[in-house]
């Protein structure tokens, strides 16, 4: 064999032992095959989760999840739903992870600190670039410590202090829409809403308003940045090293090779610039009194007594990415549902506008342009519209949690310590046994006396010690923005070539997204 290869190569490899190399290669290949067979056998029959029901392919490898997320474009949530339909309420969805679909168990899985400690699943947060944020902090105690310093700003009292910022953003959007009235120009309302929520969270977190609402076409690049950062996350989770590699490459190289991949890096740079600017501002301010008057989240954190390691630019950059991403996209998506379904049903729109007349009239009598969040909460039909939008726009993907100290018991099953197990908010919200005709937008289902199971299943901000920090900001933003958009004498909007299929959730990137290639929510201001 050596002679044959040497002849082919013109004698350049006369001293190379091809037969020996072939034997080594064969031995390595055989060893790898044996390793794979042993691994498959272990995961199917010897692993602590071997007895849990589910597809064999999911027990063997997580590559099927990758296939559903990346190749099938966000279909993992649908696959998990079909697994539950076939195998029952508890399913093994990967070699390491379990999924439960049982509305009665939700409050037993997502629990407060007083019930048990809850860790984030390390693999579930890898590769996205903001692992050091409070939201994705793995150890329970460190998460509680980080969250504790943020909670005052996002408490009900804290958000009440910044209601005027939310209202200001909504009124700016209102003015832009009124300015376009009669022009016949269609408006990408999803872009406009993301610009508004981006301005609000930018000011609350960093003390800076990006001015997105004033930009041409409502800054579509900001909306696309948020969407791409979210939809690329499953790829980075499967290949955690990829995000680190991207940060080492020139921007032009990333754009030519994988345009989506630049989104996380750009969001990180945006956050980093804000943090560095705040640090410089604080070093330049001469008096403590002047510093104490500042109200943004990051100004507060940098002036607090938290350890210096928690004030590093890298750490706070991760925090800023979470704030900007969740603060922009979650609110904008929910408002998109509100606007579409209200405009798509004249009966709903008329009833909502009539209900808002009295509260705006009362505000005008006391010299206020905008009703307060507390006043708006008392309007039952407005509340029903917002709750329906939140219900239909719930997170699709499972929020995996680990119990580091004790097993979790579900029916006859005992889930070992540190095993990630999650449930889907979207599955809770579309349970037909609790919400008849679950895919219909019906604000009236929340009026009068209704089944307490509806409140049990309504968990848009999840529950427990790791529930959404921004719940009060979200509620205030939804109430105030919806009220201003549909107030008496507000902009008269009409849907423009937009169908329900342009906004309804059919893809899962943890957050739900409409079909690929959707035109989004488009309206005309008349």
C-alpha cells in the first residue's frame, strides 16, 4: 500500500507509513463508535431520567432540539406540545431535561424562596452573551442578591414614580400617528411600538432616551436588532463558543458570513456604551446631593454599596442587554396584539373607546392630560383587552428550573435534584379546558364572575422567586399606552393589509413569533 501511495504522490511520501496511519485511524473510529454506543445505552437505560416517558431520540441527543429550532425555524415548542399529546403530562425532552404540562402543578414548580431554592439551568443560558445578568444567574442565592438591588426600581411604588416617562413615550407616538393622519402612508406599527418601549426602558435603565420614536419610519433597525438577537439565541445555546468567536471577528466578516450573528454583539455594544457613559458621568459629578437625585437603574447600582465586582462594565453590560431586549420586545409584542385585535373588531374598539371617555374626562377636570395607572386599572374592559393580549402572547418555550436541595415530586414521579424541568406559559394560556375557544381574543371572558382556574392559568410573568422583575413596568406600560392610543379624539387607525396570520404565534424562540416572512402589523392613520 505504501508503494501505491508513493507512486501516486510522486515519491514525496516514501517514508510515510500509510498502513500504520490507517490502523490508527480505524482504531480511533472504532473507539468513537464504541463510545457513542455506550453513551446511547447509558442515556436510554442507565441515566437517572431513563424511566421518564418521551421519544428515544430526545433521550439520546439534544440535536433534535437544534433541528427543530434552527432547521425547522422555531418549531420546538410545537414538537414539545405533540410529545405531551402522545406521552402524557411529563416528558423527557432531552438527555437532561423534563417538561410538564399540568396547570395544577405550575405553582408547585415555580415557587417562592420560602418553599425551596431554585437555580437556573446552566446549559439553558449559555452562549447568549448576557449570562451574568440577574435573570440568568445560576445560583439561587446570588440571583436573590442581584435581584434585591433592582427590586426597588421595579416595585409598584418605583414604577408609579416613572409613570410620566411611560406616558411621555406614548404621547410622542400619538403625536407621530396624528401627524401621519390622512397621508395614506402605511405605518409599521410593530416598529413604532418597539421604538416607544425602547425609549421608555432606555430612560428608566440608563437615564437616556434613544429618541427612537422620532426617527424615520420608527427606527426599524432597532426592532430588527431585538428580533434577531432573540431568534439567534438557540443557535448560541447549542454552540456557546460561537458568540465568543463572533466577538473576536471584524463586523464586516460577521455580516458577510452570518448577518443574524451580529445582533447580539451590537446589542452588547449598545449596553456597554451606556454603562461607560454613566460611569464617566458619576466620576464627573462633584456633589453627593446631585448624585442622589438621579433616578436611573444603573446610576443607582453604580452608587450603591454592592461589591465592586458587581459594578464591572462586563457585569452591568449583561444586565443592560436583558433590560433593553425584554423591555423593548415583550411590551411591543403585547401591544401589537392589543392594537391588532381591537382594530380588527369594531365592536371591541367602540366599547373600549367608550369606556375610556369617562376616565380621560375626569383627568381633564383636575388638569391632568393622562389618567393614572391606578385609575386605568379600574376599567374592566380595558383590563380584559390587555389580559387577552398577554394570554395570547405568552412565552412559548419552557422556562427550565432546577431544585438544588431536594427532589421534586410530580404524581408518581420523583425528579432528582439539579434536573432541569420546565413548563410553558403559552400552554397554560391556551388550555381549552380553562379558556374555551382559547385562540379567540375575547376581553369579555374576564368580565364579571369567571372561573378561578382562569386566574390560576394566567401567568404571563411566570411565578416564584425568578418571576419577571419588570411585571409592574409591563402592566403600567400596557395600561397607559393602550389608553392613550384608543382615547377619545385619539388617532383613528385602520389595519392595512394585515391578517391575523401576520401576528399570531407559530414559532418558538422562547418568546413567540409569527410566521417567517410576515409583513407584521401595518396600519393607516385616517
